[in-house]
C-alpha cells in the first residue's frame, strides 16, 4: 500500500516540530520520528485508526492516535493519504 502526505499534513508536521523545537530540540526530533514511524505502520494495518463518524465516508476516513497527536487519513484502494496532523490540545476541525 502506498503512503502519501497532503500538503496540509506536511505543513502540520513542520509547524508542530518548529513549535516544540523552540523549547526542546531533542524532543521535537523524537516526536517527529515517532509520528512518522506510527504513520508508516498504516501501510500494513490501514484500518487501525478510529472511524471519523462526521466524515462523508467514515469507513475510509480515520484518526490514528499517536500519544498526544492525531493523524487523520483517507484510505483508498491502493493508497493511504495523510490529511492532517495535530496535537490534542489544538482544535479538531480537520475535515
């Protein structure tokens, strides 16, 4: 299964890392690695995330919980697209 990132999710990763990096560069790197590693597991287990019931098709739009972070993704027949990534303290409106 192919894994891709939307432009918004790439911006989310950059934004989160830069925010953390101000106070703790090592933590920023560690968290970025953890998020990417967890997302890569979706290639083998695409349905491990929680369904997003408010999505137009909740079977295909899911949230992967990664510690204090959430990665929202879309499942297609041969591809998973990471739509958005955010910290749990941020507003969730990410559809």
